[in-house]
C-alpha cells in the first residue's frame, strides 16, 4: 500500500528518522550511486547549496548532455527532467516531486499547439524550453531566455515564425529584433505578478539601485529595467556592475547565488503585486525539499519517463538549440 500511496502523491512520502544529517546522507548516496544533482537558480537555498551544479535552463541542459553520471537528479520542474531524459535516454533521471510542474508549460497543450500550427502554415516553430516534451516534438528549434534573441536572429528576417508559449518573452524578442513573430498566448504565473507600481515604490527607497528584470515579465515592467536578461544574464550583470543595490524582478531563488557571488552588494526582491510578501516564489519549484531529495536518491524514484516516439522527435530541436548556442559561444 505504501508504494501505491507514493504513486498518488508523486513523491516518496516516507518519514526520515530523527537525527539524520540530510546533506551528508545525500552526498553519500550520490557517491555510492554515481548520481549528480542539477539545481535550477529558482530552487530553495538549501537545495542550491548541496547541488553539484546550479544554473538556468540552458546551462542545465548543457550539463545534462555531457555528464558521465549514471543518475541525474533534477531539482527543478518536470519539463527540465524531461529535457534531461531526452538528452540522456540511457541514464536514470529522477525528480524529487513529480508535482513540480510549470504554469507556462501547462498553458500550451500539445494538441492545441498542433491545431495552431496547422491553422498557420509556412511558419518555423520556435518553442521556449518551458514546454512539455510533446510540444518540443512539434518544434523546429527550442530556445531559452539566454539564447532566444540570437536564435531568432539566426533565421532570415522574412522568415515567418510561431513563437510560444511565453507571450511576454516573445513580445520582448519582437521589440529588440524588429521581428513580427506570431505569439502563443501563454505566461509564467510568477513573472506575470510583478508590477510597475511596486518596483517604483522600491526605487523611491533605493534611488541608486539598478533594476534587473527577466524577459518573462510584462513589457511595462521590462521598460523600467537597467538590464533585461535570463537569470544567468542578470547574475552576470550584477557581478560586473559597479552598482551596490539591485532590485530583482524574477523568482527570488536567484538571490542566493547573487548574494553568494556578490557578498558586498545588496539585492532587493521585487514583490508580487497581489501580496504583502517581500518576494515572489514559484510554488512548483519549492515543492522540492531536502527530505524529498534524500528519499528520491534512496529509492531512485520518482523517475522521469518520456515516450520513445516523442523523445525521438523532441531531441531534434533541443540538439539544434545546443548546436546554435555552441556556435554563438553561449
């Protein structure tokens, strides 16, 4: 019955004995099983602290593609686990909680996208990495926020393009490239919540602060930015800037790495518009915990699976992204 209960919950729901040093045990299990822990910048601090590699979606895909580990534990959300499994079909890919989904990926069901593509023939399909494997299988090339501009610009200016699912990222790329891509109407529930008013309030408190904005934010928020970039790009900008204060409009997990890399600088999370909370967190990303990570390594479950026929198609646009990124030095 216990296994059936785990299946329903999507994670190993077993109590951990009192006194267990989770971090030490996780490290021991990784060494014993030749496992590597990949963590996204949006994970909780304690997950980032123990991960073997921390990065954005592009970096995690690149790392997964080259690791010699037998087991990959993806501390992120489900589509990231799928991407790792597609790139490493012979490796076991685990995720601490199968319920760690993505509102942006959910906004673009594969059957609806297929209908959209059919209704707009003659378009190259560019899909954001925040999509299911089934959507990637319908795609010509995948992009991340790190490489979206450069990959879009690698196509002829008159090439008709469908871009999805993030309309905010698509609008931003259209604006800075002069393109007129046809956009899918999707958005990230975290980045949609940032407001112009609350950022302006913070600017009054910190007038010399640089505003860092992720391109999944609304256009009005992006216009306030000193820098619009992926999480990795925002981190790089902060490290190279002479500024001491930064207002950060992206998921607040990135603050861990920012503070680690720039201990002499002050990072202020931009709050969501509909809350008195001082930061904006992704509830899906935060489903992964040290306890679940420990149990996942112990029982080697939940395992991420991708249907072979879908994986065979989905790997083509992913590899195309990695090849273009490599040529561009990204």
